[in-house]
C-alpha cells in the first residue's frame, strides 16, 4: 500500500496539471508565446557556448535572423501552413545569407509540423508532407549532404507528425468519453427525477382519493391523509432542490454528487407509504454493513420504485420490504399480495427498467415474478458491496 503522503502528492500534481491545462485551453495565445520563448531559448544555446575558431561566427545579425525564424510560432494555431512557409523561408535565408551557428535539431520545424498534424485538416497535412519531401533533401544538400543527416531529418519530422496525430486521436477519445459521461449523467438525473416525482405523485393521488371519503366517515384519518400529502410534497421538493443544486454548482463548489437518501431513509419512506393505507412491513437481516454512498442511494431508490409500483399497479393490501446484509452482497426484496405478474408491474414498465438500470450500474442483478405461493409480485435485487465497506454496529 502506497504511503498516504505519496498519494496526496500525486493528487496535488494531477490537480496542478489539470488546472494548468484548463488555463492553457482558456489562454491559447499565452501558451503559443510561451512555446516560442522556449524554442528561442533552445536556439540561443549555440550562440552563447564557446566556439572554436574554425566554426561559423555567432554574430548579432545571425542571432536576429534566428529570432525571426521563431517569431512565426506565435501564430501557429491561426495559420499553421503560412507559419510553415515563413519558417522554411527564414531558415533558407539564414543558411544562404549568413551561415551562422547551426542547431542540433530543427526546433521550429518540428513544432509547426506537430501543430499541423494535430490541428489541421487532411489537405493541409498532405500539403505539409509535400513541402517536407522537397525541403528536407534541399536543406541536407545545403548542409552536410550525407545520408545520415537525411535519414535523421526525415525521422524526426515523421516522429513530430506521428506525435501530433496520436495527440489528436487522444483528444478525440477524451471528447467521445466526455459525451458518453454527459449522456450517462443525463440518464442518471432522469432516473432520479422519475423516481422522486413518480413516488411522490402516486402517494399524493392515493391520499387525495381517500381524503373525501375519510372526511365524511373518519375526520381524523382525513387530517392524517392531508398531512401525508403535505409531507410527501415537501420531501419531493427538497430532493428536487438538491438535484437542481448539483446542476447549478460549479466543479469547485459542488456538493457531494449523491446527496440522496440512503438506507437510513427507508424507515421514513415506509411510513409515508403506510400513511396511504398500504400495510408495509420492513425488516433487516444480518449484520448491517456500511455502504458506499452511491450503493446506498441506489438501494433506497430501488425500494422506493418497487413500493411505487405496488401503490400504482398492484392493488395490494400488504407489502414486505426485506434487506439482507451478507458478506459481499446486499439482498433487497419487495413482495406484495396484489394482482401479480398479470398487472402492470411486469418487466415492460419503466419502474422495473429503472430498477434494473440501477442494479446493473453496480454490477448487481434483478429478478421479478410471482411472489411466494404464486400470489402477488416479488422483486429481488442483489447488489455487490465492496469489501472495503466496514461493518457497522
């Protein structure tokens, strides 16, 4: 196991790197100026190191022309092909007119070839390849005229091009993954809102339908029904505000991504359903195991959706909710004594579809069908629990 300090250090480095990337994406001009300055620093080295008398002199005129070769890199994103032509022209002028100190690598050419491979369309990349096929042999002919230099030059330019294409593929893959993540997030939000609204509206309808009858026969029950309607509506509004808060908050100040109820909220959920007239029994088995936030929220939503289906479709008088904690798994079972699979609680409904999606997201399984003895309907869900979860008292 890595020391905690090392983990924190790697996290800090990744955080700084991500902030730097974000800043760079927001300030491309500053990044290009920085790259040009870095290339200029590298190309300054041959002018400041001691030189033998047999080598070309390091004059200010040669250094000025070297700088003129670097300056076009500031516009490398806006007009990459024009920058390449400018670099080829100034490099040829440097070689033919001044013959100053040479460079160990064609820095400016490598940077612009990488940029074209990364950012430019196919026709510009083909044009660049055509220019290099002509320019590289001409440059070698004006310099050492050796096969070694020709091979090396072709290799480094090809490597710059390949690196640019690989970076482009990497960025495209990240974009696709970001789009998929956004789609998954939209589906998650849709499931959450469906569960919240479906459960709340179903209970409110049941209570509202029973209210007029209770007013005439049992006023105290009518008062309880209206109180349950109010409580259910407030609970739904609270959860919707939490979810909308997630959409409004920025990345830095965002609250936890799963501010939804967990297993501790199931007793109050059961009480709200009971207030609608359905007799609900809630039992737990085994040693209670602390769950990750996402697993606990999904377990709560699964019970909520199953009970909503019972209220809306089953025509049941009784439902049983059982949570069984075992090593590495949480079993959630919801059984009713209603109409059974012939009702609307079959596999084609949105409710069971949402339950299956939640369970599958955690590597779990769902089975649904007739209850014990063929009566009613039963939903059985198995959710794996990570081994790192601690057993609670």
